[in-house]
């Protein structure tokens, strides 16, 4: 029996991603990537997102409802946006431990992604909210290159603004459809990952 070779499957995925980038002459992330902050490399992001990074979110009460409310608020307009925002406040208010549970989960996710030392070095730089949002955007673009929805949810980014944004109609009239332009963000090709394969 040949068995299931996850190593070979991973090598194929990375090689296919690199080939796709070369063929399209696009910038694409393959392999490890440094996280630079405070003038130094604080950690190395792994080639693929470890599944264990998600584990701290398991069991947090009301998290699915909160996430759905955040997405609805980001997509809503006018009164619907107010209603969605009100639901977010209600969810946070109905579960007093939710904010601290989310912060603890986010910190543990950071440790699992960056490693204990990398997370400690990041925190030593005293990152601000915008710093963390930029990190989340970059991580999302690296591991989920088709997931442009996160940028809409978290608002405009100075780092990723050159990649484009999703356009939306400016009026509720029926003047035809407005095409969306993908804004996946700029990422780089790391050829050393191919050499290591």
C-alpha cells in the first residue's frame, strides 16, 4: 500500500503556486516570509497556515453570531448597518467574558503562528491597533489569496491600497451592475522555498 504522502502533496502545492506566479508574472508568496517590525525581523511566517492556529477560537460562546454580525455590518448600508451594529453590541453585552475571551484567543493564535519568541518580540514593539490590522491583512493575503472580503470588513489599508479595492455602486438606482475589482494585496515570491523543497 502506497499510503498518503502529505509531504509530496505540500511540495506539489508550493511548486504549482510558484509556477502560476511565474506564468502570470505576478508576485506570489511561496515559503517562509519574514515579519519585520521595529527595524528587525521579529518572526518568520510559515509557508502554510498551521491548523493549530485556529484552535483557540473553538468553544468561544457567541463567536459565530458575532462574526456573522460583523460581516453583515460591513456589507450593510443605512438603517441595516445600524441594526447590525446594534446586534454586535447586544452580543458583546450578553456575554460579558466575550471581549476578554477574544483577546486571549487572538494572543494565543499569534503565539501559534509566530512562535513564543516571535510573539514576544512583536509585543515588545508595543504594536498599535493599526499595526495589528495590517498584520492580519497581510497574513490573510498570504494564506487566503482569494479572500478579498477581509479587506472590506476591516476597512481601507495604506499598505494594500495600491492593489485595488472592491468597487460598489454609489446609488441605489438600477443603472446597471458595477464590476468588482479584486484587492488581494501585494505579496512576494520567495524563491528560497523552492530551493528547500
